[in-house]
C-alpha cells in the first residue's frame, strides 16, 4: 500500500482529523504487509507519521530508494 500524504487544511489541523483518516486507511488495509509513505522532511510531519506507527527508513532496518526528476 502506498500513501501519498494525509493532508488537512490549516484551519482544521490539530483536531484529530488526519489521525482519524490514517486510522481508517490502516484499518481498511490491515492485511497489507507493506505500507509505504513518501512525504517531505519536517519535524511536525515526522512526528505525525511516527505517532501513527510509521518508522523512517533512515532510523530502521529498511532501505528506501527514490529517483526525483
């Protein structure tokens, strides 16, 4: 499963909306073994996804590759 960001308008952030959206997606695809997320590096972004069970590949035992252009 590939997730390309969970986005919430600024006026609605910090109300648990993104967390609820993430929970629903994860629950729907709970039988999928690999869940991949690609997003920008920012402290609040990292905190949100780590809080929701994701681990950055630069901190774990996985490797990730991307080619941008």
